[in-house]
């Protein structure tokens, strides 16, 4: 069975060398708060591997391919830096890696769409991970509306960070009301959304049927849920809406050495994850590489060009 990890983060060498120092110098305090934390025993909450180290970790867990996600950076310049780095990773390992582009919608429609166009030309294939709540802009911000409309026209999935309401407190935690994601999906029916971290259990929240253009990844699952979440969620929602994702390089089982990726794969299998969850759903969402976006997607049009530690 082919396994694809839909939710992996990877950072440029200058960030890996001094994560906290880089964040302080580049205006990224929220990222630093989340990603440079240490646990009570002094161990970091995550590692900072390079591409070669990441690929060895994937190999050890039997994972064939991974999607590198950007981050919900506070600064547009940080988004551009990471997009260039991820594009280079994909060029170096096209058989093993794909990547999504990140933007800061608060910068406005013009720079966001220019960045997405460049990322598309460089071979990236989706948008995210974004977080309107952490990036400090309104859900009706023109930049966000332009990005979501563009993604719908391009056939690019959009990965959004969701904080599970049941998750305990941790440094950097920002509430992300589930109603906000339902509203975005309904406003942009032609855009396919991936809600990270089981979507905060949105389809189980009893607020009505989840929109049809929404999928859910399983990133950081062991940090919030027990292994029973797999069977429970798959039974309620169906495997066709779930994407296996880890949130590497986050340490998934804090009491154990290493990332815990192989254990997460085993947990998913035991909970009923099938070939669809492990890769087919994501590959269907990505579609053919190189699909072009409509050149002028109007913000707010919904379907402009066509008649889907705490976690990070």
C-alpha cells in the first residue's frame, strides 16, 4: 500500500541553525512560541531536520511521498522565503516530495496572487498551511478572499490550521472557532479545503452536515486524541474524506524517543485507515501537476473559474 504523508513541515537551513534567533530577527514571535518550545523534561517539542534527514525518517516508516506545507507566517517575506526553499526541495526530490505555498493574506490581494503565481510556476501544488486567526486578519479580508478564489480556479487544495476545542492549553495556542471554517467552505464551494488536525472534529460537533468541499488531515493526532479517534472518525465521516498526515517534525509521542512516525502509521492501520486515507484521497485532490489558474479570480466569487505540545 502506498503511503503519502499530507502534512509535513520543513525549514530552510538558516532557520534550522538558530530557530529562535531567526524568528526574533524576522518578526515571527508566534512561530517561535510554537516551534522552539521545550517540554518539562527539557526536550524540544520538535526537530529541525534537513531534507535528507526527513527522507530517512519517511523511509523508516514506510512512507513513499510527503507534502511539504508552508507555515502561517506573520510576515509576507517569510512566506516567500519558505516557498522558494520548498520549491528547491521539490526540484531536488520530485519523486518523494510535493509542496504547498504559503502567503500572508493581510498583505492584500496583489502580492498574495503574485506569490501564488510564482509558486505555481515553480511547481508547488496547493495553498497552506494558513491560519487566519494566527495571521491576524479577518475572514473577509480581501487578501484571503482573493487567495481562496484563486485556489478554486486553479484546482489547488487549501490547508487550514484548526485548533481542536478540546485541546489543553499550551504556549501559542490560538482559538479557531469551528463555525469560521464551515462559513469559509460554504462561501467558496468551488475551493477544496483540507482542515488540519482532524478539523477540530468539525463534522462531529453537531452543528449540521459538514460542507462537501472539506477534507480532514490527521496531523498531530496523538498529541490531542487517543488511538480510538481513527475508528470513531472514519466510521462517522467515511474514509474518503480523511488524509493521513503526521505534522513532522513534531514529536508525536513525547514520552518516546524520535518522531513517532512509524508508530502513527501503525496506529492508523489498526484504526481502519485504508489505501484512500493513506494516499489516494490526497492524490485525487492534487490532480494533474501544473494545472493553470484562471488569470483573474474575483475575490468572494466562490467558484470563479469552474461550472474539495500542541499541534502545529
